[in-house]
């Protein structure tokens, strides 16, 4: 399976995780730092500084979005991996591609990269507790799947969580760097939706201004 990797440094690191275990690393030339240090210079009196991360988070938090859990089977017999992800979107219809973003400091992403596949589990309105369970990190993230019912997705075998309103089964297609995050593109191998279950009737789980909410359709 070939992977299209972007922007040298971090993408090369992702390739290391995507290679089968025991495969020697190919000889490559030294790559430039994908995030070079800015040159020091005097700031003009009329120059506006970039927005602070806190302000960026406050303003962009007013963009409501759905919530997913990205999962992958354990590589080399290890436990499965998963994390809560709001930054998921459809990317292309032909070829069928989706995309999600993950922090470069994530300890879950390397495990997904090693698997080379993942499943996007779209969460419903009643899944806020499930989302919180997969949002933990560090020592608390020892076993996110404890007590969570799931089975293998049909193509990649990634964990498909029980009761989700929709799912998308993918192989890793490309990885690009984007500041302090990685942009992971997945090629859709299979997908499905529960059109009549409880999750379908309740609607999606929405995240807005650091708070969970639900969706209510407006009359046309």
C-alpha cells in the first residue's frame, strides 16, 4: 500500500509508523524542519500581533461541529487505539476521501499510524459520556475501551462502536503537517448509517463553545 506523504519532517515521521514492523527505513536525504524558527526582527509600531491561542480558541469555539471517535485496531497484537475528534470532515467524493486533524503531541496517533487504517465513529446525542471517555489522555487513557461494546469494521477490522448513528471505515491515504497538528487523509473503504435506531432518532452530538448539545431541525 502506497502512502502520499506531505511536507518533509513530520510526514517522514508518520511514514516510520506506517511501515510494517521490521522493515528497514529507506535512505533519505536530510529534510528541512517543517516548522522553521521565524527570523528575529523589529516589530513595526503599526503592526498587529497574531491572535493569542486563547483568543483563537474562544472565537473558533463558536463554530458548532459534530463529534466523532477515531479508532484503530491494535498493531502487532497490541490493544486498540481511539480518541475523540471534532475536526473531522468529508474531503472528496471521487476518490472517496475524508480528513481529520490530530495534535502532533498525541500519543494515540502513532498507534493509529502503525495500523495504517482507522474507523470514524460518528457520535449521537446520547454519546456525551462516550466522547468524554475517549477524550482522556495520559495515565487515565490506559484502557478507553473498557466497558465499551464494539466489533470489527467490515474492511479494516478497526473497532466499530455499538450504537453509533454512522461510521466510515478507512485506510490512511496521506498525512500532512499543519502547524501544531497533523492532517490525516483517509480513503473510504466502507461506510454505513443507522437510519432507524435510537441514535438516528435522537440526532447527532454537537460540540459548541466547549459544551455538548443536540440538533433540532428548523421548519423550512
